[in-house]
């Protein structure tokens, strides 16, 4: 049994075949696919897709790359959507939220300030509703850690982790798991592979970030959630473990990071 803790299953790259793609993943042994929202416009889309997929669950949030066009009223809409979703067993957390200082214009004032405002407000929602977060941490690890120390949330996942060992251990100390996926499959990704091999296994979850971050054997093509078992085999090789052991451990870690998964009805 495997869990894809981060997959944009509603993305246009899937050409309207998202449900069949989720089915392919289920047949490959992927018990759950976590589908994060990116903006107010797709709150309903990810919830509906999770219901249709059969192995989908979802999170609600405003992605930092969509903050430039977001309004403060979107935060009010997010609060309302969260309140409405609390009785939905397929709703597992707040995401995708975070900070992106890789895109040049996003790290300049005033967009940097707007990003930080939206991030802080969404952390407060996670705190107020006692929900875990799915974090986007591109070139922003230290600033995100600063906010996490200030606004305490009940865990979650730093997705597509690509920071230092010191930063990794800081996230772990704050109760976060770290998402590893396609980047780990490239032999030249020495830092990521070292962290995947040496960090406590209890801190690691698997993800695809599909349709992005395709693994080495798919690059530069479209990534899909049925690749999780093979990505897990890479992690097993790096750690000298059996794939079945990695599947059990990373699935347990996903349940610990996203506790509502256990009551999602997906058979955990």
C-alpha cells in the first residue's frame, strides 16, 4: 500500500482523464492520492475529483503562485469552504500554501509581502481548525520556519523538500514530515538523495507532485500518481530496505501527518 501525499490530479495536463489516471494508480497499489487546491476557483473541483476518483482525498488552500491575483475575500471564502468540509471524510488539511521566492517577481515587494500575509492567514486557519498543512517551500525554508514557530499548526508536510539537513531537522522538530518524490530519482540530486537516505524514516512521505517533477525515467514527460511505487523503490534502494518496508513506513507517516486520512473511508 502506497500514498501519494501531493498530486494535482485536476491539472489540465491530464486532459480530462484524471479519474482513469487515479484508477491506474489504485491498480498499482496507491491507496490514497492527496489532491491540494491552488486557488478559490478550484476548491470545489478538488473536492469533487476526490469523490469521483475512489482513492482521492483533498486539501483546501491558496498556492503562493496564485496569491498575486488573489483577494482578501478569497481568505474568507477559504474559511467558509473549510467549515463546510469539516464533515467530509475526504477533506484532510490546508494546502497548498506557503512561500515561493524562486520566481523573481514573487520575491520582490509588494508581492513578497502579499505572499507572507496570505501564508500567515492560512496558517492561522490551520491553527484555528486544528488541521495539518501542505507546504510549498521553494527557496523559502527559513522564512517558512520562522512563521511556523510563530503560528503553531498541528503538523503537516513540507512538500518537495529541497533544503539543507539543518532545515530538514528544523521542520521535523516542529512536527512536519518531508515530501520526497521525482527529484530523488536523479543520480545527480546528491543532496536530496543523501537526505532521503539519512533522515529518520519516520519523517519521510512520498509524493509525485504530478503532473510536475517527473522521475528520471519519465523526465521531461508528464508525471502521474501510479509512479509512486517505483519512486518508493528508489527510496528503498537508497536506504537498503525492501520496497514493502518503505511502503508500510511511508504510508504510516502519511497517516501521522494527515490524521483525517484514517477516517477517509479508503481502507486504512
